[in-house]
């Protein structure tokens, strides 16, 4: 088992960008939904500001979100409306800001109001400590069969250096021995859930948006597979502390509201 790294980044060595879209299939206007009397975006922004980032920016294509972001006194960048992913929006921000290719930027999703700032620092530190790596991200153990077989739970396999060898919505690695499948829970340390928090080198972002989509990416609907297909190295560390689930559904929203409004 690869232990989580404990590497403290130097203060102000990286940037955080929060891509925030108004359009959402399940929860339209998600960044503006109220939690504990404030928009979700406010909670995400404040958590990001508790990290060691040099600067935290909000990137959006919607003036309603921009207005809320300005009220938070956040730096806001209006981006194109035709981006297919947050990674594409992130690259536009990096190009606009003129950040050097070696700069580290962390993509914080706008629906993670409970994101621990230490995890932002962790992915940034992991990337900055490894010049050969293009992307750093996190994972946590999968400890139940039910979770293992959920397609929305993305599984990752790592090598001895903690580099990703593959990501999949299917349970990987495959368990050939039937007696292992009959245990109460999966073998300890074998399965890991990928967490969608990324640190990127800016030069990688510029390359990424020029690469065609990979067949594996299209098959699994996982954009990180484009990076692996092109030979980019992705470091995957065990998260230093648990990452609470983000807000994707109405049930998620009510759960987070109960936590924050109850003072938990």
C-alpha cells in the first residue's frame, strides 16, 4: 500500500481556479443554490481561500455567477460558453493570465462546499515535488462491494511510484479467484476511488486542449484518459483526510444543507 505523502508546499507557489457553470442537467444554477443562507459558490470560494494558494480565481460564462463572485470580492474571469469541460475553461484562464508553463494550478470544482483546504495543498505539493509529472490528483480506498460496482465511482490503479496506470468506471483490477469475491468486503488496499481534485502544470493544459479525444476517454467518459493515452504522467496520492461528497443531486444538496445549517 502506498501511504499518502505529507509534503507542505511553499506558501504562494500555486493558483486555484474554480470553474463555475450555471447550466446543470440535475441542478440548474447549482453554484447559486443557497446553503446556510449563502450561495454554494461562497462556501467553495472560502474553503479555497483557506489553502496556501497565491491566488484564487472564479471562472464562469454566466453573468449571474459573476455578480455573486464579485460580491465575494473574488477575482472573476468571464470565459467562453462553448467549453466542453472545466479543464478547457481552466486552460483559457491560464492563457489569459499569462502563467508560465511550469506554474501549478489546482482545479476546484464549484460544487464542493465541504472541500478540506488541506487537500488543495496536498495535490499542489505533490505536483510541485515531481517535475516529471503533468497532473496530480487523489484517491481513497473502496471498502464495500456496493461502492465498487457503482459506475459513477471511478476506480484507479496505480504503480509502485503512485502513478496512474488506468482509470475506469468498471471494477479494476478484476478478481479472478471466486473465494475473494465471497468475502464481506473487497481485499484491503486493492481498490481505490478516484477523487476529482486536480493540480495541473500550465504547459500540460495547453497541450491537453490540442489533443484529440482518445477512444478510451470516449468509451468511459473520463477525460483524464486522454492524458494517459498521450503518455502524460498522473500522480495519484491517498487523500490526507476524507473528502466529503460534493453536490450533484437534490439529495446531495439537502445533505450538505443539513450539515452546514446544523453547524456540523
